[in-house]
C-alpha cells in the first residue's frame, strides 16, 4: 500500500499514540520494585497477553509480512534490554527524550536508503525541529547522569530506528496492520519474557504476579500505541509518522515533572516549543 500524506486525522491518531506511549514508559519508570528488567518483562508480558486475547478477532497478516515479524522480534528483544538499562541508569526525563529524539533522524536517513522515501523540504525541516527539541529536553538534564545512561539511550535509539523501518514495511506487506501488530506483540513477548524468567530465577514469576495490574495496563497501552503508529505508516511516510510519534516526549516531560517530580526547566520548555514548531512544519 503506497504512503500518501500526513492528514489531520492521522496526525491526531499518532498524537494519541504518543500519549499512550509516554504513559506506559512513565508507568515502567515509576515501578517501585527496583528491578528494571523484571518491570520491562511485566509490560511485555501484559502486551503479549492483550495481543493473544485480540488475535482471534483480527485474523492473520498476509504471508509476505511474516519475515518482517520474525526480524522485528529479534530487534525488539534488544530494544527491551537496552530500554531497561537506560531506565536503570537515568531518569525518564533524560533517557526517554534522548532515545526517542535521535531515532527519527536515523529513520529518515535509513528510510531514504531502504524505502526510497525522500522527505519534502518542509517535512525534513519538521523532523529536524522535532528531533532537536526532543534532544534538547534530555540535554538540559545531562549533568545529573553518568555516561552509561546516554550510551544506553543512544543504543536504544538506533534499535528504535531499525524496528520502525522493519515494522513499517511489515505493516504495509501485511495488508492488515492490526493483525501484524497483534501477532508481532505475541511473538516478541514469548522469547523475551522466557529469557528474563530464566535469568532472574524462581522469584521472577512471583514478581511478575505482584505487578500484574501494572503490567497489563502498560501492555495494553503499548499495544494500542504501536498499533496506531503502524496503521499510520501504511497511510503516510514512515519518517514523518516516526517524528510525530516522538512528541510523546512532551507528554513524558510533563509526566516526569508532575508525577515523578523530575522538574520542568526553561531549556526544556524551549525544547518543547521546538517540537511544536516541528509539528507545524510537518503539516505545511
């Protein structure tokens, strides 16, 4: 299915996905258990369970999509590990903007090479403004974090770019984005949660049971957010959707300031303004 344009309706849908994405990341960061890997596994397990419940109602994606789902499953394994490490070493308001802000630039460059999607000048400007604003929100808090926090966040950004392109192509090949994302969520959840349970030992299952409500809530939000984004990528350029999705950082900054008491400074407000300008440029 060819990409067309970023319409007003698609923009609103992706912004809603951004809010959901920021919400489940804040839920993950605020978990009180103290084990980021197990907290990540809780959300992944919740997402897989939600996907399994929905799967009978969405059918199967076309056969051409399964190779993308298989590759994405491996990439998402690395994503979950690096995300847990990023939150272990840094605050939500530092790690989240850094990894989400650099990913759209990588998606844009890789999208030109692999999907032959050249952004229009106004779209390129919008993507650059969004990324610059997002990264500036993170850099306003860089002094409080060790170099490892930035390293894990940047590694995660590269992984985000990879799975975004793979899943954008997979959703288009599937002819049924809902079926693709539901089955992808189930497939990627099984190896990761199994690996975490083996790594953490007998107490891991009890830990997941204690956090079941949080895991299901975060998993449902994660599934819904990514489903919306992949649907949007079948109807608009991948790079534009990827950049717009990262406005979740605005929501994360607000959640981090109000809920997690991480502060909201003038430089971060300036970064937010850059993101808003970037959204406007995308819609020119």
